[in-house]
C-alpha cells in the first residue's frame, strides 16, 4: 500500500517534486543523526532523539493515510521540526 499513497504527491508535484520531498526528509534525518552519533551534549541528544521518534511515527502514520497533509498533525509537526532543527543548529554554532 505504501507506493499507492505516494501517487497523490507524485501527481501534484511530479517526479522532481517527489525527489525533492524525499531529499528534504533525508536531510532532516542526517541533521538529527549528527547529534545522535557525534559527541553532542545530553540536552542536544534528547532533542534529536525526540524529533527522530516523532518523525518516524509521523512518517509511518502519513504513509498509511490518504495523503501527507490529511493527518491533523502535519502542520504542527513541520513547524516543530523547524523549531527543533533551528535549536540544534544554534547549539552547534555556539560550541
């Protein structure tokens, strides 16, 4: 069922948009992984783990829904993603 749920996204944005969407997801995962793998402080690791768990849950849930925006948590999730990633980036630059 997973590939069928990607069809609306593909129809709306085309193959290029779908590739960019997955690239965005991958870059967020890579950014969080930097804080999980490297010698980050405990506070940064907590933020990164919390986001990673939320992202995994949202990704699984949205894959099984009608579309990625049908989930009532989509807008708050992406807003909080921006907040967490900005916080992690600011913590990294202050070190």
